[in-house]
C-alpha cells in the first residue's frame, strides 16, 4: 500500500490552536460552537474561514495557512482570532486555552454532529467521552519523504522539553491531579493516540497503515492520533505534543522551538549525519516524567541512561539552535522560550491562582482567559 508524501520545497510552517468556549458568567464550558461558526461566517462573508470544528460543541480550532516563518503564522492566527473573539462576545462566551478545564463535567458536553465523531465515541465509549482536552499542533514542511520518520524518531528526544514547557492541565473535574499535564495522560487512552512507533523506513510505515486499515482500526490515515506523526498529504511532520497554550507570547516561543528542531534535524540528515535516538522505553518514561513533574522533571538523555533536569538541558538546546533560528528569522522568539521557566509554566500559574483564592476554580478560568489578551 503506497502512501504518497507531498514533499515541501521549503520548511514551511502551519499551526492549529484549539480553544474551549467558556460562559462569561459561570466560566463553565459552553456548547455554542455552532452558533459561533454561524456568526463568524456572517462577519467574514465566506463559508471557508480558518476555523475548524472539533469533536465537541464546546471547542473551536483556529488554523493558519501555509506560512514561511513564525511571525507570519502568529499574525495569521491573530487575524482569525479577532473575528472569533468578536463573535464570542456577541454570544456571551470567551475563548479559553489550556490542556483541560478545571471543573467542567464531561457528561454535560455535546457531540459535534458527524459520522466521524459518532464512530469515535461509539468505539471508545467512556474514554472518548472524557476527552475534554485542548492542544496545539505544529506542522513543519519536510523536503524528502525518507527523512520524515528519522526526524520523528529523533524528535522524541525533545518530547519532554515540549511537554514541560506547554503543560497547562493540572486540574481535572475539580481535583488537582498532581500532574503538570493531565491531558497527556488522558489523550493516550484513545486506541491510536500516544507515542509514535519508531519506524526506520517509509515502507514500514506504509505496511503499518495497511494493517490498521485492513483490521478496521482506522479508515483514514488522519485517525492515527500520535503525539508526533507524518502528515503525508501536507508534506509535513506534525508535532501534537503540546497542551493548550494560553498566551500569544508562549505560543510564539514554542512554535519557534518546534520549527527550529525539525529544520535542524532535516539539515543534519542532509549533511549525512545519523540522528540520535533513544529506546522506546526511555521515551515513554520521559513522557510520563514531563507530564507528572513538568519543568521539575529529571529526564533521560540517551541510551546510556544519563539524566538531567529538563530546564538545564533546555538551556543548552536553545544555545545549540541559535544559528538555525537566525536562518529562520525567529532568533528572538526562540530566545524567549527561556522566559517560560522564569515566569512559570501555565500549570504552575493555575496552581498559584487556586492557592491564592482558596481553591476558587472560577478564578483559575478567569486567569487563563485574561492571559489570551496579553501582548
């Protein structure tokens, strides 16, 4: 079974930013996505805005076109956001972006009509209905098909860095879970989600997809919901590690980091270098550590079992990627990644608000909503 890869001539960039809709008064989730879509269509005078439906009616996804750099991608998102926020104000809802909502109940949420979503819930049942989670997906264009899988396998070494920086889901159904990213733990319960297999050759990936389709696990390749996956029809590597990112500033930084990481790996492959990888059991442990401890995670660095605090390793990683960032025009954005540990990641800020307000989870939602409006 052949799978064509629409190779990208340049390391283009695309971003998908998921938002929950929350009521302006109660701060609970609001199942008003259909009404919001209708208003945005009306405002733009088109039936094809950069706004996508998702599994639940409490969620909208803002997406970019094909962009050349981080600045273009962020400006693209902000243009669409302006329409969406205006429509939300008219409906009495705000946009909320974090990995989870701190007190919403899954039983109150409505499914978006559509065969694909109905099939997902019919198959996954309780776990599927629990998916009150939001994330950010970043696509980076790759020139050669044979480079895609080596890039994905090597990029798993930086999985915990991306997870810890973006972690924003510590509270679930009114309870602090003790995890920086409960979303990471929840999402991997779906049958085709979680860490990717570390295939070496494209033919292995093709054989895997064939088996998945033949046995009825998937009908379409997009139903492989891996944390990092090939997107053959777009010619990209798609990084889906990150929790929902609440601020434009943090989004800009993390998108720059992902762009630099993928481009760096492709350039090293072009130069004939064998990329570093780790055994799957180390990758799996690193995912758990980053989800559990966030920026305090002690991560495994290599097959020799060397370990290091994730923030210490991040400092060296940012330094190593500086020349790549200069070439991509995102040097300042990459440098600003270091501000996230200094300020505190979203999971830390949410806990601080909860502690300061005696556990008021409405105040936590308020704080996340406000952050979206920060410059």
